[in-house]
C-alpha cells in the first residue's frame, strides 16, 4: 500500500481561490488539499502591496505548519507582490502562483499578440501580468483593466443576467469595441470564472478566454507526480472568520454545496 | 480669546463614514475633527460581530489617545455590535452611533409606520435598526434588506446611470412594488447617500428617504455646544492603509478633492 502524500496547500484572501481549488481537484482527483481563506482580512485587492506580502507570509506559515507538498497562491492579488518573499522563506516545497501560468497560456493561444487582462486594482496596477507576458514575448501588447465590481457581483452570486452583462459591457467595450481589439482575454482574478458567461456575452466573437484557475491547475499537475487513487482525495477547509459566509459564497465558486460545519476557524 | 475645544473623533471601516463627516462639518463648521478610516481591514460588513467589536475598540483607542470631546461611530456595521463595548470602555466623552438617530427620524416621519431599511449584510442580519425602530414604536413594521453591491458601486464612483438604477430596482422592487409598501426608506449604510439619485429613481413617488449621515450629525449637534468660529475647523485624516485609494474614494463621499498627502498612515 502506497503511503499517502502530504496535501497540496492553497490559499486566497477569501473564497475566490476556490475556483482554483476546483480546477486542481478536477486535474488531480486523488490528491488531498488544504484550502485557507483569509476571510477576516479580505479583500486583499484594495490593500497595499506591503500589507498583502505580510498577510501572505502568515497564510503560508499556517499551511506549512500542517505539512504540505506544494503551495498554490490562488490569488492574483497576492501572487503579484508575495511570490518572491514566499520563495525566499520556503525552499522545501514548490510554490506556484496564478500569474505565470495565465501569461504563458495567453501568449501561446494569441495570434495577434494583443492580449487583454482584467483583474483587481492591485493586480492591474502592480503590472505583474503585463510584465510576465512581455517577458515571454517582447512583441506582445497588453491592454489591462481593473474590474473591481466583478468581484462584488461574483460574491453576491449575481453572475448572470442583465446587470452582470451591462457591467461587462461597461468594462470591456472600451477595450474590445475598437479597431484591432485584443484576440485573447485573461481572467486575471479567481472570482471571474463564474462570470464567464456574462463576459462572453459582452465580447466580440472569436476572442479566446484564458481562465487562470484552469491554467494554474495544469501547471501544478505538470510539476508534481499526482497521487493515483481510486478514491477521491480529501479537502480540509480553513478560514480566519465567518464560516457561514465562507460556505455560502464558496459554494458559488466550488459549484457544489459547502457546509459551514466543514470549515475550521483558525487565527493567524 | 476662547480656548479651542478638543476635536470630535469619527471612525469607520473605510471611506463611507466620510459622508457622516461631511454632514457633521456642514452642521458644525467651526469644529475640528479627526477622521480615522480602518482601510487596512475594510470592509467590516462581511466580518463577524466579534471581530468588528475588536477592531472598533482599537479605532476608538487610537482616537482617544489624541484627545477627543465626542466619538462618532460613523459605520452602521460597527454601530450594531460595538456601541455597548465602547461605552463600557470610555466614560469621559459621549459616543454616538448612526443607528439610533436614523431610527428616530424614520419613526418621526413615517405615517404608515411601515419602514424599509437597507444596509450591509451584518447591519441587516444583526437587526439593530429593526430593534431600534420597534423600541421607539412597537406598532411599526420593518422591511429590512441587505444591499452589499451598493457598497461596491459607491466605492467605484458608479453612483448614477443605468447600472446603478438597474441594481436599485433589483434590490428595491420586491419591497416597494407590492400592496401597501413602506412609506419611508432608511439608508442604513454610510455609502448609500451618494447613491440617493439612483435609489430615488427606483422608488415609488412620495417615499421618504432618511439619510443616516444627516440624522447622526443633527444628533451630535444637539448633544454638544458647537464651537462658534469665524474660521472653518480643521479635519485631521488618519488611515490604516493605502492613502491613495482613501483619497480617491473618499473624495466621492466628501464631495470635494482630498489629497493623499493630507492623510496620515497609522498602525492600530
């Protein structure tokens, strides 16, 4: 009988990273996972880079103390400033963010190399997607836009219908209703995959969508030798506050019910 | 020459309380104020009551240490659970929340005594407005509704136009497009006054709007003997994170420009 591997640790400022966890469990169904949502201090997207780095180190410490074989920073806002500090601190397991896999997928799929990226204010103003895409191909052109209201829509579960579509048009028309628009759009926030339908409705036909949750899961799978198991792995849920809201909003991102009783409250 | 009074301390989880500060400066232009926005930990509206009480005590301590003559909890979310703890801790100056003045104004103006209240999730589920209104008149009937997306709209400055109005209809129609709707609506969140135009557009004619910022300022003025001065008082600005965003979003609520350089960063 094979000894079970340590779980894969995943953290986010809140519940959006559950879209990454969902993609990870679909890519590697035999693995165990620990997911930590720092719900006491969400959102990271409006906080300064220094604060986001400090919080990320605390999240990583909580997961590392339980033993993990890989750390996934399932948060575009935290991936931007925190990866260097995390990698300096932890050398015993690989650390994967969501920026690089999304940038690689976008450069691979785009024909015109004109790529749009949407995310939170910190992700976009931090410029990490723009830098990652340009370092992969210096001829690329990036149109980047912060869409903070998409986060609020996703958390309220208002993911389809006229309000979501009107907001998608308001954000995306200035980028796509022009001459020579981008041919690829990176969903650079883990909240955005659940809005994919409304976003697609606002886009011109033929634009590629890169879902950073799916591309991150593929990158983690390529890095590890996933556990082969006939049984589905377990997910351990941790949150720093408000398990009831974590469960309610989290089930939107997980796509299946999540019970507040399954969530362990931790203090960082 | 009269000795200057100590300033009036005002705190909120972020910038929304600036709508209360604006009403206070209009009601008492000769007074000095210190405003603290706990921007490192906003929003309070999605956090547990225990966490909100802890944060509120830390905000009050920061203001009290500088010397204040009155403390205004300019945050509906914090007023709900934190006032008893704050009043137990500080007996040297009066402490005013935003719930009681709004409830009093609503009961005074409503003819049918059917009153609607909108606010954040914690404000509404905490039931403080409902309890305050019923304690003033036990025959009153309260229709309460959480409108968290209004907060995100206000912070993005998307306060008028079709998206704001569509969202107002989505939230308010189930309460007002019925037989015997409420005749009074309490804006039970400091973010909502800037959305007043969109909210009015979604309401049946003749509904009274109670703005908790204005009613709170009137309550503070009635409690103090405001400084009479030919010169306008000063406002000292404190924030726990991200002065640039504080200034940008805050100017929406203040209704005039606010410079990031005017904001002192403090650590609680």
